[in-house]
């Protein structure tokens, strides 16, 4: 692709360090994290699909979140692992576009999906007796489909605007993947219109879902406060605690990276934060939704007993 007087055919990913020993150490760390991500999310999806007791709207959304995190982590981590052990740090222009597009689409989809999960918790707590009727399979499927549609439509907008920037010869990305901050640093002339696109996408994909989540939890808190017994209030709140943790960790890191003007990007600091929501967070979600979840623990025990009985 022509940019200025140069042709950009590939980018060089600097990653985290040029020290060979540190690269091997990081390879081992990321391999463990990625393996844990694959195993944790696959087990959670298998449990939800195979155990009829988990065939509820809440677990339908959790299963889709696990599928999304599995896909999301796979956009980044294999390339990170290859970069750590290979002298070739390049990624083709087309590969960079593809990685950028899928990472944006999946990130935005997760924003919408977390908002849909907040609505599910609102219905479960405010209308417990009508929960099944209020959240039929068709509605749950539509919410998930809309999450992916909204995410990838906005990814098309972001990708098309980002890769029409003028990259002035320098093709070295001081990061481990193709993302907005390092690509903006390579652009020789970032117009105000591009910054406006970023703020529009921030509002539509992050601020709107956050507003919906906050509105859902205001109603949830009001419903919990109307419960007379302390044990009942604690039980109702415990059904939301895992989702609250996910929302706080995910949106906190996303807002930190993308809610600032492009002139204030600090690549070294941003690298650490982006590592969390792209690589570590997908590994944490299965733990967040299973460690304190009695239903998932019981389903896991039943799966192990069933496997042992077949041996």
C-alpha cells in the first residue's frame, strides 16, 4: 500500500524486549497463560453444553463469553509466541489489518455482550418468578447476535479509517500486536477527523454499554434492598458478583487505553495494560465464573464422575 513516498508491505513488531533470555521467559509465561485460557474456556463451554442444569439464560451468556474469549486470545497469543522465539518479527500489512480488524470486532462484541449479561442479571433479580419467560432462547440468541453484529460493524469503521492513515516510511511497531496507539505513532499526519472517529467509537461501543450496565445495576440494587432477609440480599448479590468483577477489569483497562487523546499515548505503559485485557483477561474469565459458582463446581464433579464410570 502506498503511503507518502513509501510502500508499506509489512510491519516489525518489537514486542516486549530484545533480550533473548527474557524472550524465552516470556514465551514460557505466555504459553502457560494461553494453554490455561484454552483449557479453562473449553471446559466451561463443555460443561454448559453437556449439563442440562446449566441450560439457563445466565449460562448461555457465560458460554458465549467463553467462546468469545477463546477466539479473542487466539488473535494475539500465537503471534506473540512466534515473535518470542523467532528472529523474524515481521507481520505482513494484510496480516496486520486482519489482526486489527478481528481484535477490534471481538473487543467491541465483548463490550456489548457484558451489557447483555447485565440485563440478564436485572431480569433474574427484579423478576425472579418470570425469569425463564422473560429471557426465552430467541431473545438470548438475538442479544448475542446483536453483540457480534454491532462489534464487527464498528470494527469495519475503525479498521478502514486507521489503515488509510499516512505511514511515513517507518514500519516499526513498538508493541506486540497491531493496535491503535502504536499505529497512530507511525502515522505522519493524524487528522482531527480520525480522533473524532475514535471518540465516536468510544461512545458507541464503550460508553453506551457502560451506561446500560449502570442502569441495570441501579435497578438491581434497588431490588436487592427490597429483600427483607440479609441472607436473601447476600444470595441475590452473589449472582452478580462475577459479572461485576468482569466488567470492572475489562472496561477499566479498555477505557484507560482508548479514552485518552492520541498525543498522550505512552507505549511502554500501554503495552502492560493491553497485555492484561488481550491475553490475561480471557484466562481469568473461566476462573471468575466458576470459583465461586456452586452450579459450575457441581457440573464439573458430575462430568468427572461420568468420565470415570466410562473408563
